[in-house]
């Protein structure tokens, strides 16, 4: 299972996914974090240029399509649409530090409910 978490500093959850420096992806297997990788996505560079922003959002959705979950602190405008397009489930968390979120990530591997269901294209 792959779980994406937006972050600016590899330590804490980004408050705004569209202002995040990138996404930390955790690979969960056998109820353990097996590995993690960081992927840069800097939307703030593209906010002023609509065409480039749309391209970046499409790339972001394609990247998320490889993940099972996206963990965020709050839902934001446009995020539900990206999640549906990427067919990724969204989990809201109260935690702010990635070290605090890790137990929750492992738990996501064992639960059945979703906030946004994956919908086939």
C-alpha cells in the first residue's frame, strides 16, 4: 500500500497541499513502513500561469494514481476533484508531525472505510 503525505520539510504535514514543497510517499507492507520516498510538487510556482498550473495538477493526479491514500490536515478547494481523478482515497488527520502520523498510516492498511471512494474511470 502506498500512502501520500504533503510536506515542506520532511518532518511535518503541510498545512496547504497546494503550497507544499512535495509529497512523502510511504510504502506499507505487513503492517510496517517498508520505505518512503519524496517527490517534489511545487504548485506555488505555477499559480500565476493557468496553463502551467493545469499541467502540474494533471501530473500530480497521475502521481497520486499510484497511491492508495492521500493523508491531509484539511480538505481544500479542488482537492476532492484531484482525488477522484487520481482514484485515491483521502484521509483527514489531526496530527501535524510525520512521526505522529506513521501509526495512523499503518492503520490505514487494515481499515475498510473511505472518505472518497475510488471510482473507475
